[in-house]
C-alpha cells in the first residue's frame, strides 16, 4: 500500500462548480500535511497547509481527519485557472516529505 | 531572494556520459532533496540531506551521487547516464527537519538521455 494515495482523476468540471479531492495516508505518525499545486511542465508550488481544525484560503478549504487518516481539499467557484494537478503531501517530521501522485483537475468553460 | 535555483534547465546526454545537476538555495534552509518525476509515477525521492555534510538515500538512489559541502548547494551527479534516467529532476528545500514548513521547489531540469 502506498503511503499517500489519491484518485488520479481527471476531474472535469464546469466553471463555477465546487469540486472536492480526498487523500488517504497510511502512517499514523504523520505530523503535518499540505496541498501542492503543479501546473503542466512546472514545479510543484505550495497551495496550503492543512490543520486539524480545518482551514480556508479564499475559495479553497482543507480538512484533516486524523482518526480516518484522510485529508480533503474543496475548491468552490472553480476557475479555468484552477486547472492543474493537486498533490497531497505528508510530513512525518525528521524525514523527507511524502507526495501522493496527484489528482488532475480540468475546469471547462 | 532567488529561492531554489537549478541549472541547467534542459540537457541532452549520450548514454554513458556523466554530468552534474546543480541546485542552490539562498534561504539558509537546512533540508534539501532531489526528486525525479516521470509520467504516471509522481515524485520519487532520489537523495536528501538534513544539513551540510549529511546525506541519505531515498527511494531511487541507484545511478546518482550527492554531496552537501555547504548549506547552500546540493549537486546531483549522474555517474553514467542511461536512457532510464530520462526524466524531470526537481530540487527542493525547507527550513529544517521536524518543522511544519513545506518545500520550496526549483524550476526543474529536463534531462534526456539518448
């Protein structure tokens, strides 16, 4: 079993739609969590950290469920510019970050 | 503040050639890593370093060497290039192990081995 698993998609959604991605992790010792965004042929960029209480940044909301070991990302009012691959990332402390393979999102006009 | 700088951006090598991919960061980050990214495979860790003088292997270290003589630089050496090493290589850094900070990535090196 992979340490971080994501549905690869693609998720094809119309502009203005709400879309949610989930990610599961297997190591209960995981300490911190992130969502990264990667555009085609570009480097991954930090989208947001994920906190236990849940956190929001504009149209983006991240949630963490430690008991079930999953992380979610909700995007409201999708824009064409949201089209990208979204990477779920887990930190176990003094070890390299572990990346999921990513979920591809296409927002269609 | 340049962040993480990778050079070159593109490289074509012949099988058997060696080369060094350069990575430098100016953020005084202790933690640096090298990943390769292939279609459908996601990011795979090659080598990482938790500070100057300290390196360790990741998931796919074979065929690559690293060293960390300074905090700023973390070069990746391909010893004898093979077509299987055709990939996009990303260098990343973060402040120090154990923190809740994420990585900052360089813009990548696109390597083709023919």
